[in-house]
C-alpha cells in the first residue's frame, strides 16, 4: 500500500540554524499538509498546500516557516532560524482531494533544537 | 476555531474488558475521523463518519457519530493488548477545511 515517507526520522540542530524537513506524499494525492506534535501535546495543524500554493496556514506558521514542492514528488518544510520551542515531531500528510477524504500521515521527523 | 474534547485522557483496562472513549464539541462538523497513533509513528486512520447518527464497525471497534454531528464515540469490545495506543479524533468544520485534532485518549490494555 502506498505511503507517505519522511526524512530524516530524527534531526538535531542548534538554535538559529535552518532546517529542511522532507516528505514524499502518495503519488496521486493532490493536497499536502504539515502538522506538528510537541511532546505530550496534541497534533497541531501548520499548513495546507494545493496547486502549488498555500491554501491555509495556522498562526504557528509564521515568517520563519515556508513550504515548497520543488518537483513532482517532494514536499518540504523549511524553518529558517530554529528556536528551542520548535522542537517537536513534524508530520507530513496528503490526501487525494475528494471532500472529507482522510489524511494519510507519514511517520514524522523528530526535530530537536538545542 | 472548534475545540475537540476527548475523554477520558487515559484509560487502563484488562484484556477482555470493554471500553468507550468520547469526542465532544460545541461545533457542528462536516465529517469526523478517528485515528490511532503509536509511539514514534504518525496517526493511522481508523474510520471516517459523515452522516449524523452514523454507526460504523471495524472488527471489535464501533464508531458512532452523534445525530447533531457534534460528537462521536469509539467503543472497543473485548479489548486486546494490541489495541493499546493513543486514539485521536479529528474533524473539519466543512468539507474542505483543515483537519483539527483532539488531545487524544491513551488506552492501555494489559494481558
């Protein structure tokens, strides 16, 4: 069964450094998402992406964050200057596009900012 | 912004017992989904409910969507250790809106 894949599984970076988290969504999916989950807290929406542009973003997704679909298969999340509070699991998700269709999640990247 | 409240936060039961977890809100939803998440992994979809009053069964799991589409429940019959995990409800206010999650119910089933 096709799945969403994320790399790396764990990223350690120093405060102030830039990180890029990578995702390969399911190939025939059209909508792409990033969520994050701080340890012990709920899964939080960051951003949705469709037709090569952001369709919705949360208040968490400030100017330090950006997303890109550089080719037909990858979907990336960049954090320009990481802060300690950016430490979390970051999940990529995708869906085909039908209304109310479910999201398929990757296994996440654990980002640790020191 | 709708708030999804899940209860209880934590549930520990013996193998063979039944359990029910709840997801409630004051908002009406277009659809509601239940996911299960295990440590170090992403949420895995269990079911989507769309119609008020809808009941769906997945082996020993029974999911119900409230008549008013504001709440849902998940009932597990004869729980097994393999049912251990974090059960998350997630919902959209409309068909195309962002999916928002509740905080989850951690279920532990001991042999």
